[in-house]
């Protein structure tokens, strides 16, 4: 499974306003939007990398959405390289890891 991680200007505005008692400027949200840190999943889960690339091509036409990288769902491993098992489900713990970077838009 693959997913696209990035940022949305609308969500950054909401995140910055949440902790503030006063009104923030669009400049503050725009600074957070332009940073390469703090990315979150902005697409649904896809079964192939090709579908992620199609999503990225569509997202390029929207300036308020910024794609940063493609992530791949994989098993979580501890320091020794052993797969971590979820105690409740007895299945391997899964997490998205950075798979492929995207050139900046």
C-alpha cells in the first residue's frame, strides 16, 4: 500500500488557529505550509506507486496542496530488526515509511 504525504494550506490555517487566542495572519500559515517538516497523509491508500504519481499530477493544479513524498506501508521493526507484534491482534504492527521523495513544486 502506498500513500502521498504533504501539506494543505487550509489545514495549516486551522492548525495554527487552534492554539491561538488571537487571530493569526495568512503569512504565518503560509510559512508553516512551505516548511518541509510536519507532513501528513493527504491522499487515500493506493495499491501501486503509479496511482500515487497520478494523484500528484492532479494535485499540481491546486496551489493550496503541496505533495512532499510517497510513503509505503511496511512492518515496524525494533532496534534488533525483529518485527513488532501487536498484542491485541497478534498481527505485525504496520506503519507508513518514506519511500520516494517528490521534487518540490
